[in-house]
C-alpha cells in the first residue's frame, strides 16, 4: 500500500448510511469523521496521498426518465419511470411531492399534469427534474337527428360525427340495437312507432370511449271522442269518432248500456261523419238518459291496432 498511488479505503468499522441523510450538519459531521479515520489508516500504511470520499462520489449529475402517457383523457393511469441515475451514491430515493421518498423508480396511476421529480442519493444530494405526463385529446361524439318529431311509423335519419378527426375508431355501438341493420356506420335511417332515445358509443384504438344520445318523439294520431250527446240538438245529437288525416277508417265502434247490453255497433266506417255514428236510439226509440260505455278500435299508420274505451252521457 506504500507505493505512492492514490486510492481510498473503507475499514470494516465504517458504515455508509442506508437511509438518506436529510440534515446538512449530519452529512458534514459524518463525512469529516469518515475522512479523518481513512486518513489515519492510509498514513499508517505509508500512502502518500488520499482523495476524500465526498470528492470520489460527487453529487448526482444526471437522471434519465421516460413517461407513459395517460391512456384516455381524464384517466389516471400515466407513469413516470426513472431509467438511470448518473453520479451520487446508491441507493437512490425518488419523490414527486418532495415529502415522500421511495427506492422504487416508478410512479404510476398518475393524472396528466406536470410533476417535480426529486432524486436523492444516500448522502443527501438531490437532483431536481420537471416531468410532464401527457394525455391524448378527448374523444367526443355528436349525435344529431334529422327531425325531433315524426308521425307514427315515420322515418328518422341519424348522423354521428367525432373529434378529433384523427381518432381511429375501432367500434360503433348503436342503441336500441334491434332498430339498426348495420351498426358499423355513422349514418343511420330508421322508422319508429314510438318516442325513442337513440344512443351511440364509439371506441378508439386506445380503448377510449365517447357517448351521445338524442330523443325523437312520435306524434300519435289525434283522436277525439265526445263525452256528451243531446238528443234533439242540431249540433250534438250524434256520437262518433273524430280523427286527423292519418286515420282513414274506424275499425270498430260499440256502445253499451249501464247493464252491459250493446246498443250500437258499426265497423269499418269513415271518421268525422256524425251521421255514421250513434244517434241515441235503440231499435228506433230514444234511450233513457244516462251514462253509456263505448269501445273503439282504429289502425295506426304503422299497421298496429289501437283500442280505447270511455264513457258517454246521453241527455235530453
């Protein structure tokens, strides 16, 4: 050992701290004590020069990191990965809040934002680095309908557009699914018989999803049935069914007395014609005033049968 070469030596009684020193005074005192002991040992061995331990290790010079972006906008699954540390003395401790340190060189389940990475070596030297976890643009879809109100059985055209235009869509899901023959198109044309909520969900190559919906109401035929007739009146002496132009034929009209006997029936006749209705007579004679029950059936434009019941008051 007395050959005049420079080197450093640690005796078995000297231990490098395993946990990071956080106070400068403690660092300095330990380094001074350590260097003093090493100097004595090396002088006894005949060495002509000694390089202090702090000079040999130095502080951290560089930290290499890479980030894993958030998978989808508003997700919390980004990561910061420390690849390597140059300089300083291992083990190294890492933090992104400046308070909690760990030897694990990975921070995961992160939001998309800017983080202040701190790397600390076993002697307390710290290296600071600003790292940004990014996220892709938010995937959105806008669903519109050609109309907001259609007659029963009417046609509706649906259009879906998405942002950003560069997004690579891997799946398209329309609801209610039974209304769509080809669900892989952003354009649809369907016929509906009742008020319907249409919805679409898109998914891109990142697994991000976007949803939108639109409601289209169905205007059912307008049907009016009087609730009073006044026998002998010029205006209200007949009872019949009044409808709009979507109904061509009244399939059935029946009227029952209070005891359940049928006093009138007519099938397959045109609406809106009082003379085709009931005039308050049974077998040519006026019925007694009172409350009667009626039943009516019509065929809607979509081919479905619609039935209604109600009451009628006969007055004299």
